[in-house]
C-alpha cells in the first residue's frame, strides 16, 4: 500500500468538503423549495376558497332575485336601476341588495377579519370603482383568450409578499336581470373576481419546519466535516505509519545486508581455521598426531567450533523469539548463584584481558522467577560485551537491587570506552554494531543486546543502557515485581559480602557454583 502524502490528503479533504457542502446545499435547496411550494399551495387554496365562497353567495343571491336589507344598515346601491329597489315597510325602509353589491359588502368584511382582499371587476363595469387594476386587466384579457385562472406572486407596496389569484365570472341565467342590457348572453365572460392573499401568515405556519430543516442540514454538514477531518487525520497517520514501516523495512534490509556480510566473515574465519588446521593434522605435516605441536591446532579447532556454535545458537534464538516459538521455563533462581556461574565462565577471558571481574549481590536479594537458560545467556552476552570494550586494567561488576515497587534490577557495569550518544538508540536494534575502533578481539554479530532485549520482553521486563564515551557503560535489566520471590535460605550466604568473588586472577575454585553450570564451565573453559 502506497503512503498518501499529507499535501495530497489536504487536497482530497478540501475536495471532499466541497463535494459534501455542495451535496448538502442541493439537499437543503430542494427541501426549502418544497416548503416554498407548500406555502404557495396553501395560498392558492385560500384564494380558491374565497373565490368559491363569493361565487356561491352570488349564485344564491341571483337565484332569489336579490335580498332586501334594512336601508338603515345598508346604503342603497345607486348603480342598481330596477323597480322596487327601495321599499317602505312597517319594520322600516328596505333596500334591494343584488349579487354584485352583496359581494362587495362581504369582501369588506373579509378584508378586515383575515387580511384577504377580494375584488369583483370587469372590463365594462357598471360601477367605476370596479374598474380593473393593470394586473387584473391583463388577467381578464387572458380569460377572453381562453385562460381559466391567473396566479402570480409579487411584493406589495408595504414590502409584504402576496399571492394574486383571479378567476373569470361567466354569465348565468339569473345574471341577465342586471346585465342583459349590457349585451351579455349566457356563457359570456362578464368579468372576474381577484383575491390577494398575504403569504406571511402561511409562511409562519411552515417556519418551524424550515428552521428544523436548516438546523438538521447544518448538523449533518458539521458531522460530515468532522468525519472528513477524522478521515484525513487517519489517512495522514496511516501514511506516517506506512512511511515509518517502509523506513524500518529499509533499515532492516540494510541491517540484514550488513549482518550477512558480518556472518560471512564470522563463518569463514573459524571454518578456514578448522579446515586449515585439520588438513595440517590430516597430512601429518609436523610429524605423527601425538606431537605436541598439534595441541595448539586442536585448541584452535575447538575454539572455532565453539564460536560457530554460539553464533548459530544466537541466530536460532532470535528467530524463535521473533516467530513466537520460544517459551520460558520459569524456575526460582538465585541471582547470586546465577551471576557467580556466569562470572566463572567469563573469568578466564577477563584474566587474559587484564580485567577485574566481580559482583555485588546483597545477601537478602529475593529469588527471581525466570528462565535459567535465558538469564545465563543475557549475563554472558552483557559480560562478553563489557570485556570486549573495556581496556586492560579496567573493571567489570555485576550488581543487583530491589526497587520501590518490588521489582528487581540486575546491572552489568564496566569502565570501558562507552557508547556515543548518537548510537545509544541503535544498539538494541538487530545486527547493529556501534562503531568504535577500541575493542578487543573480533567484532560481534550485533545480536547480543538484541537477544537480551528479546529475553527481557519475554520476562515482561525492560533494558536500560547508560553510557558515556570513555566513562564506561551500565546495562540494567529490570524485572517486574511479579517475578520476585522470597530468597531461598540456602542461597543467602552465597551472595553475602564475605563470599563475593575475588578480582580476576584469584582462585575461582573458592566460589560455589551450580553443579551443572560448573560442569559446563569446566568443560568449555
């Protein structure tokens, strides 16, 4: 998988944000458009209702020949020219209210109560005040051409939005009583009734839905932005992890290349010695095999074989740990005993290097629950490194302590050349070897500290390294408190000050060792 560059992630995030915003904008616009259509539909419904009401009143009035009302309440219609328009009765004077007059009266009442303004008009009105407005005249012209309804939305003079609605009035038989003299026949379009409906009250009805839609879309938009941001952040982090993994893979590949080069040297050198010395012995170049000159060759062959065996064991151990196939065989271990055994194995090498080798294990040091082979291997690796990088006359000491949490610390300190600060974070990496010209013997394979860290990981512990150039190095193994046990009585005297091992060059036989370990030490030393 190819890592995504941060700049590309930013571009993708911006594009996703724009796309998401556009999608939500389209959705919001569509929903607001639907709400707008609802407002207009309700406005048309109200206007149509007002028109149907007026038409019903007119038809009833015309069918009954008009309605007489008290002349004290209703002013006589000056434009109604019919006999018996006004009557005097016992109850008082009456005046005839024709359909058009009644429609105007109802329009006035409705305008005051609901704000809906209706107007009856015609191109040839009997009453001049019924003359059409420009938009009504345009609608009447359309009715003459066959239109059946006129609807428009405009802004009134007061700034309010209104719906203008108008439908035609066709002449029916009862209408001829008033309009036959104008030349109209049944079915002719005599005029129309217009209705103006304020949209603000209707918009107020759907306003909560509109607000909820705005809030909902805004919330979804913000959630989408959060998702895009989190996705972009995850991509950046993933890219960083992939880049780190790629870098580590490259480093591992380079380290393995260096390791193979080192291994080829480490393998060829002892193998050449084995083959060369064995060939000399096979050909009896210095006489029969019983000759004393062959003793040195035999020792060199044995040392070369031991070196090869140790190298192969390190590689196999590391492979098992990395694959998870190596399991610990936990046992109660005395740090004093195990340290003494490791020192016995390394004492001859330290004596040859002119180094002082000892340990400082308190007599009350708790036993450790751990794997004996792993602990032995860690001590030997640390002691081997300390001896290799400590000049003649130096000092290597192993010490132990208990921390405040009950965990145990096992340290190997030397007075050697130290490790450069820029190399401290690398020395635990597989196959890495700190560059230094001042070391004793052949360069190692770069697996010693790696194995130490791996074994400590299996024990649930950690490795700490403190070093200063020309000031020595201290490597501390820290075991968790759950691996601390009560010290065994038989072990306490061995770690006491009176039984600490002497300096290199003393008599190693004075110190008690585990029988199995001591036998191995004598066999290999």
